C-alpha cells in the first residue's frame, strides 16, 4: 500500500518531468481510436523511430477504419510487414473488419469489449480507454513495468509481482489524468529508466527510488 503523500509526490514529479521532456509523437495529437490502435499495434516490440513513418503511411493509405476493412489483407501487410512481427498487419485488418461490422460502425468503449478485438490485450485496451475515450485505465508496457519495479522494489519474475505492478500502475493514476500519467511513465521508462545504462542522475524520482539506493550502496 502506497501512502497518499508518497503517491502524490510520485505523480507530481513524473508529470512535471513529462511537461518539460515528453516526446512529441504524432499519435499523441489525436483521440481517434483507429489511429491509436494503429500506433499501439505497430509499436509492439518495435522502436518508436521505426514506427512513425509506417504509422503515417498506414493512415494516409487507409484514413478510416472502414477504409482499412475494405482493403485486401495482402495490401495492408505489404506496408506493415517490413517492421517485422508480421502478425500485426493481420491483427489490424481483422480488428478493422470487426469494428466495421458493428451495428454502429464505431469502436467499443469498454475494456471488456475492446479486449475481444484481435490483437488487443490489457495494455492496448488501456491505451484506447485513456487516449481515445479519456477514461482512466492502467497501462503496463516493458518500460513502465521496469520503472515501477525498480522504484518500488517489486519482484522481477513472479506472477504475483506482475499483478502487483498492475495494481501499482492503477494506483498511480491521478483522477482524470490517465492519459497524461501513462504517457509520462512510458517516456520516463524509455528515456531515463532504461534497461541498460539507466540515467538515474536525471530521474525526477531518484531520491525515493529503491533501485537507485541499492546501486549506490553497492558501488561503495
């Protein structure tokens, strides 16, 4: 259980850092669930710098979910496959077909319904809830998991540790600011709390971070 004062301090420092240093990414300028879905599926296990041009090409070629649904699968995959992890083009196309087949032709707006779409797990459903629907939901990608694990000293491998990280991710969301805090945590994890050579001296959380404390003690 995180004390309220510690939680507020964590939130405040992370959001202040993000306001000054957050990445300027094209999908952060839209609330279109289709565009956000493209971003999240293309970003899976892929460097952001490689994702941006493919994301822009997909949206230019298929500007709506209905345009994607009408396209031949092979045509979609010809654009997405060069990124690797070739199932992602199939996921995008299948999800577009399901959305287009809905009675209202619109994206679902609950976690449960979103997770029924192909290729959408808990993380991607959370992204759509936060960024498209502005409803708070935790998001736990590799970068956020690493940051929370290090800062709070959560076990790295146990299933119970993963459950604890999801609970922490939910706890750290200020009411009504799910989109901001999740973007901030993702950027802080990717840019500062890196897997190799973390930039601890630049981290806004360094004074309260257990990982920082352990590594400094170990170097003495």
